[in-house]
C-alpha cells in the first residue's frame, strides 16, 4: 500500500491523462476517482486534481472534499487544476483563469494544509463537447460580441495545452513534500 493518494475526475479526458503521467513519474501513489475512495486514513499526502467548469471543480471532487472534510485537516494536500485558460485574465470585471481556478478548488479545503498547487493545461476539442458545453461556448462568444452557431464548433480547431514536462516538474516538487 502506498502512502500517497491521487484523487481526480475528468470530463473529456485531459485530467485522466495527467493523472496517468503523475502515476508513471511517482510510483508510490494510488490513483483513484472519488467514488472509488472508501477511506483516506492510511495516506499522508492527498493529491486532488480537477478540471474547472463554470467556476467550480467537478461535482464528484467537491463531494469528495465534503465527504472527507475532517480527515483532510490531518493530511498534506497538493492540488492541480486542468484548464485551457492557464494564464490569468479579466473577463467582465472578474478575474479568471490560472491561479483563480486554483482558488476555486481551494475554497473548501483546509488551505493551511496545501503544500503544492499547480495549473496544468488541458485539451479543448469543440467537436466532442456535450450539448450543455456547446451552449456554454456559443453563449461565451455571444457575450464577447462574436456570434457563432453550434454548427460552427465543428470548424473550430482543437487546442492542446497538455504539457508532460510541466507535469513532470510538478511531480518532482511533489516528491519533495
């Protein structure tokens, strides 16, 4: 049994790829989705990874944090978010992207226990989006004054910001915690 646990969830696969890379680089870590975790008592380090959607981590990650709220106060915690807006910016008077995505994940965690945090890029493939996410993208473009239709998403390019070297550097820092 390992002393470290990585809990992640994914919607379109980027976070799962990163979880796999972390597992390859850090041999002494159990990797599980939130619903697979029955207990965290045996672990000293909990790594939590999630994409960010509508200013929230995935629901399963939030539920994991809530379920193990008291126990997480006794653990070292590392977090990472996966997104395409890895750089911080402002949108409609609100700070978005980058470290602000980390702040969203941190809001329900005991921040004094967080020993490492990272923003990692993911893949945006408009051709595989579900209906809800297609509508979100169309609405976003409308809000910034660019009118597009759902059909236009088929012609948008895939944006791949996955970076294995950045992930490897995150793991090297993780090993030192």
